[in-house]
């Protein structure tokens, strides 16, 4: 179906999802990320694509596959697509999908006796959060928890940074910090805080046991009280006058140390 500016119900819905005004759906943009959404078996609600991208074989196959199940679909002009695109340079295709949700019970069922979790506490940069999720999946993490005040892992920017990892990695969102720590403790999962003030190096920890890495916001990090309730506090040794690393970079170093120790 050809969509024009007059056929504005789907376009209006897309803008609402893009801007975070519709919390039941997510805004997925770009051919590769839309392919990841389909492969991950998300419930696709609608697809909007440009006339130009529909002429390319790879995109045409994806659009055809989506249109078999999506309730709504339509092609638009490049100009109209630009009006709803999240990026400065439109990616040619946008998918609206049902937001992945996971309950505490479902999250627990996805864990094993070798769980490796990431607790993201008040991280407000969506690009960093997405990058952490992408690294977590690659390093073999079994899930992520985001606390209240942490940016939405399913926002357009976070999704672009995660490149599909957010569709596959179990993510339990809006968890109270104390509850997250208690939940891990009740399941014998060691909680390990990353902080520049810690005495122990990250290589001194036994990451082979069930573990949850806790990361705080770059600006403030974790408070003394938040660190105190965890089992361990570790640091990444740094030379020179650098005080801290980008949180996504730090996550990569720590998660891959866990991956290395786990063989």
C-alpha cells in the first residue's frame, strides 16, 4: 500500500513510538536491525519502507516476509520517510514491533548454574547501554537487569547500539537496585561492583562462579551505600592521569575477563 501524508494514522503511530509516547511498541530502523528483529521472532506490528529500498533484492525479501504477518505495511516517499526517521540519514525501512517484556519468573527460568548477569544502574546514555548489551551477549552473559532511572534499553538509540542483542538477551527492566542485589543473593549469584575506588583488581575475582557485574553511571558511579551491599568491589588498573573509562569500554574489559576465566 502506498502511504501519503494524508494517510497519517500509521505515520502518527510511528512518531509516537519513536518519541517514546507509546510504551507498548518499539521503533526499529535500518535493514540489518529489522532483519535481526525478524530473526529474533519479535511480533512485528507494521513495516514502513521507502520506494527506493523496496527495489533492492535483500530488502524486498525482508518486506515480503514481514508482510505475511504484520497487520500494517506501506511504502512512502523518501521525503515522507525522513519525516518519521530517527536518524539524520533515513535508513529506508522502519519496523514497529511489540516491546519485548520479561517477568521476574521468566527471567529466572532463563538462568543457569553458571549465570553471568549485568546490572545496569542509572546509566542514562542509550548508546553506552546498547553497546554494553551487545558486548554482554558476545561475552556469554545470560541476562541483564536495568534499574529504575536507567535509560530504556529498547529506545531507538539503544537498539542501534545493541545491534540485535536487546532482542535476544533476557532483559528485566525497572528493577529496584536493592531488590536486584537481593534477588542475586537469594540465588547464590555473587554481586560484583565496578568502581575506581576498589582495592582489588578485576583479575583477582573468580568469575567462574555465578556472578552479576554491577555498573553505575559514568558521571556519579555507584554510591558507597550501593557498593557496600554487594559481595565484591573491583577496579580496572589505569596508568597516567586518567580517572575513569567509558562505561561501555569498562564493561567490555570486565565481561571478557569473565569469558576468559570461564574458558
